[in-house]
C-alpha cells in the first residue's frame, strides 16, 4: 500500500500515518510537509513500525512543490493508493476582524492546496485504475459557530468539493471520504491566525477542553474509511449537532445554537470594543 499525507509531520496527519503503519506492515508512506525536523521525527517513528517511509518538503500553495511531489511518487512508486489531503491552518475573528488577506490565506491553503494536490495526483490513480482520497474538513463545515467565518467557509467548501470528487471519480474506481472532526487535542492552534486576541483565547480553550485525542480521531477515521464511508464524523457531539441541523426546522436550530453561543459572543464583542 502506497500512502501520501500532506501535513503529515504533526497533529492528525502524524496520527493517521502511525495508524496506517500499525495496520499495514508493508506500508510505503510519504510525509509531505513544510516542517523538515518534525517530518524526519515522524519518518523515524514510522520506520520503527516497519514502514518504508520518507519525508518530502511540500508547500501545498506552491505549484512547483506539488508537481515535484507527483513526480517523486511516480518515479518512486509508479502510483499511489491513498492520498490524505490533511494539511491546513486555522483562522478566527468576527466579520470585521478578518480582513481579505486572511480570507485569501486560509482559502489558498485549506481549499486550493487540496485542489492542487488532488489534480496533481489524480492521473496516477487513473493510470492504475484505482485509488482513494481522504479529505480532512471539519465539523465547522457542517455546523458552523460564530467568529470563525473564514474557517467555516473553507471547510464547507472542502465538504462540497469532496462530494463533487466522489461523484466525478466513481467511474474511475476512485473513492473519496471527507472527514469532519470537531475539536480534539492537536497542534492546529499553532497555525491560528486572527487580528482579535479573544479569538486566539477562544480557540485555545476549545482545544484544551477537548476530551478526545488525535489518536482516537485517527482510529475512527481508519475504521470508517475501511467501510468506504463518504462522510466521516468522529465526535459523538458532532454527530448529534449534524442530526439536529438536518432534522429540526431551520429557525429552531438557529435559536438553539444562539442559546449555546451567547457567552462566546459576549466575550468576543467585549474584546472587540476595547
């Protein structure tokens, strides 16, 4: 099995790499990331598990890096079986907090980066007649919360893009899953960008309060991808929120969400007024 994981040096990407290596002893895996030191550490862990692993520097906003990734995999493996579009960043703030540059930054990484990698590696799958994309979105793309407008929007775009890919690529025997985890203990907060300090504090609090680890999320993803499930939900509360949104009348759902986010809104507005 040949696997490539963007953003695989840390966080969920690293946990996914380790999980796949634990389950597949003859795994060939590429850690495509911008952090060489962390990438090398992850490769070492994977090799200790018996995987044939290597690190490749890849900035998914750089066309040259993505092309080099595709060329390397073609030369080394002559194809690829699983592509994990995992690399991503976080943003936060109110509509007025988030300037256009921040919106462009997060879209270029979280959406267009995924598009670049998918376009570059799809021909390898088509040539071999099989393959699987696992696109990492977020619960925020299904049930958005206030003061994360750009992040909510890009993750919703990932969900829609993934559904399009699933329909478009099915005739080529290429599967797609889109993963929508809620908050879990990871290092995504390191990439958090916001002009409002309160947004940083809010997101940091969510991560610290999370009761699930990246390893548990990776386990859930592994099991559901084996079943070729399209929409992968990893959190019980996330599943509940998604069902409520689908089943409740829209006005009832909005009222329920407003009631749950009053304290968040007060804290953000207070910080914005200072």
